[in-house]
């Protein structure tokens, strides 16, 4: 029973954790800007998820593997959007 309860809490924590970056991604898309975000922070977040996935894989922990995979995808999406809009806005700024 305790193991089932811990899995339930793990899945809930994973879902909530994955939602953390979604408002930021929404804001980037809506404003078409990511200038306030740091490349360093996004790269550290993405690297962190790689290591969490590796840890979970070695421990055979499905909950953490799923979370780390989802977070890696979200963090990578944020990085791609930052690169895209930074380049797009830089090109627009230089053409003025």
C-alpha cells in the first residue's frame, strides 16, 4: 500500500512539476520574445533533466524517468523558442 501511495504522489508531483515551465513557454509564444530568459539557466535545467533521467534509469524508477523525459522536452522547447525569437528579434532590430 505504501508503495502505491508513493507512486501516486510521485505521478502528481511529476504532473505539477511539468506544468512549471508551461506559463513561460506560453508567454514566449504570445509576446514573441524571450529576452528576459537566461541561456545559462535553460541549459542547466535541460542538463539537470538528462542526469535525473539517467539516475532514474539506473534505479529503474519509472515515475522519475517519465518526469525527466517530459521536463527535458519542455526545457528543450523553451531553449529552441529562445534561440528562434532572439535571432528573429535581432534581425528585426538590425533592419531598423
